[in-house]
C-alpha cells in the first residue's frame, strides 16, 4: 500500500461537492482526509471529521489549530443569503477564517483549491457571453466568488503554496440537506408526480425548455479538483469544469420522465417553491409506504434552486478546453449522469425503487 503523504482539509464536507470529493480522495491511497463542517460526519479509512463554525473566527482557529500536517485545502463551503450583496460578507469571512487558521500551523501547505461557479461570469444575472472563458472580464460587483479569488491571489503572493479555482456548471451528485441539489429536486418532483397520477411537466420558463446548457457530474468534478491541486502547470489559475456535452431540457426532459415511468405533458410555468410547499404530508406517506430513508421533507427539497435553474431562458455554458489543454480529459454523457444519479437515490432508499 502506498504511503500516505498528502493531507486534504475539505471545507464544506457535507455538501454535494465536498462529500463527493471526500469519497474520491478515499480511493487514493496516498491521501489522508479531514472533513470540516458544522454537522461533522462518520469517520472512515484515513478519514476524520471536525465540527467548526466557520463564521466564528475564534472557533475556526481553535478547531483547526492542531492540523500541522495539512498539505491541501479544498474549499467548498457556502452560506446562502437572500441577496447578492448579502452573500459577500459571510462567504468571504469563512474562507478568510480558514486560511488565517491553517496557514500559520501547516508549514507543508502546498495548495488551496477554491470552488466557484458561473456567477463569476454573471450567469445568475441574465444572458451572459457564451461560451464563457476563464479569461473573460469580471462583472460589476457584488460577487463573492470574485472576492474570494482576489483574496487568495493577494494572500498567495510570496508564499510557497499555490491556489486554483474550479468553475463547474450545475453540479449533479448525491447529497442531503443541500440548498443547491438539482438531482434531488427533479427526483422528488417526479416521484410526487407519479404518486399523484400526473405526467411530468417541465415547470420552468417557456424559453428555458429550449435553451442550450450543460452540467457537471460531481465525481468528474472531484477528479478535476484533485488534478488541478496536484498538477504544477495548474498553479494560480481558474478552470471551467463540465461534462463535455450540451443539451436542451426539451430533449432531456422526456428521458427523465421515462426513468420514472411517466408520460410527458406540455411545459407549464410553475414556481416549485410555492406549489411544493404543501407536499410534506405526501412525502411522509411515500416514506411510510416505501420505507424511505429520509423522513425530513426539508432535507430532500431544493425547490428554490430548481426554480433558478429552470428559469434560465438563455444559453448557459462555458468553454472547458483550457483544462483539456493542460491534461484533464475526463468527460461523461449528461443523460447517463442523470440516470445514474436517480439509480443511486433509489439504491440509498431516498426515492422509491423503479416500478
């Protein structure tokens, strides 16, 4: 067995991105993994967890003060807030607290990996230039992703460690209690449609049904994240990471419906956060009838995020060729990604088994 010689500190360990990254790192024999979150986690092979409130500078410093062997920080934490400007203070503070705590005590620190997204390109504001490229100019603030990257750029000056920034599209993978989980939202929406004897209707804006977009598989993103953090040519750069194909909901939606043995009806604009708000009793009934593993309706609901994704009535994709030019060539078919994600949810008894 290879000797463990790298120590990963994964911040945001219970999210879709952080959780899948930890699972990938556990398959690599030369990594020890430390996950950090507010809820902690179940330890495993070369894996332990630390509970910390990253918004509290003193708690963060105290909880991370003994981590002298950390070589790589993988930052994937996120604090949701109602407004764009409101996102900046907590998300910048958490990253700052982590670096302030770990840099003085980890002399072997080699790399800090920052998870970003297409907000860097203004994708959340409206139609943006596509394909988006890492060299595109920043947009008018506020934007916490940009502030976080600029913080790392300043902090890294004159240091032996480097940074990288990963920019995925919508990330698809397993995770419970996450406010940005499109897979879970689609699966629960389809499950409830089936329970009510309804066809599967696309609930987004009419234009969104035909827009061109892409996704990022969480496992592919995990591999790309480790690659960028350990490949010297990637130092101090940002990378778009996507599945490598494009699709339209008008083509994908019928395939998703078939995965749940549902018919497709014409799209009907609906705000899922509103129409699904009263469905907790239906979820409780499904849990009881099928012996599902998660009785808490709130932990399987990501309606606000789904509404945002289904509201993109403009093209939503980036150029991923920079990562390929530097050596990362992994890709995945997006249809296969969705179907595999639904199968995993069934295997974990989060949604009922296929008929």
